[in-house]
């Protein structure tokens, strides 16, 4: 569900959305530990809620400001490594995190130039989005690997339109 709204005599736009996902029978690979083969089955399930709000820049306006905020949760998610029906089941793997992200951009446009400063992931959040290990055996494989989101990034952009 979402909305796009213009306010203040069309000088401000706000876009917003909310979502709820209840997903069952997610396809995933099931590994057979005895022979190393695998097959695809409908096993996983996930519930996720979230939303975003965006205040976009206006192409013909200068100076401009754009703000983006996203929030997402994953509740009751069952990934392949967390599914006891899967041979790679690993009770030590965490569930999916709550993710919040704030981005901003501010700039000026003049004589064909567009100069702006931006920041992505301004809160410098770094939730663990994925964690796994090669063998789901605490006695033999103590090396985990994981993925997060891009760290805080701040930069400048200079464009010329001719």
C-alpha cells in the first residue's frame, strides 16, 4: 500500500509505502549429506513487514534535498540453514535482522551544472543480513561467513548537462 502526495502548492512531494509479506513454500535446495546430491523442494516460510518514506528532489528546483528512509523486519523466517528438514540445518545460525536505512542528498543546479553531496546509510547500521558456514557441524567447522550492508558512504557528485 502506498501514496504519493504533493503539498505546499506543489513545492513538496512525499512518497510512502507499507508492506506485509506472508510467504509459504519458498523453494530451496535440500542437500543430501550421504551422497552430496540435492533437490529443490517447497519448504521455507517467511513473514516480513516494512515501509519506506521518500522526499524526492524536484528536477527543476534548486537548491534541492532528497531524503529516503526504509524500515524492514523479517519475522518467523525460516531459511534453508534454519530448517530442520534440510540436511544443512544449523541451530547456531541467527534469524534475519530488522533493517533501517537513511539516505540523503542535497545539491544545487545552475547553468547546466548539478552539484550535490550525498550520504548513504547515514546511521552506519550494519545488521548481519546472512550468516552461514560450509558444514553444519560445530565439531569440525568453526568458521562462519556473513554479509552485511554497505557501510556509511558520503560523497560528492558533479554533473554537467549539455
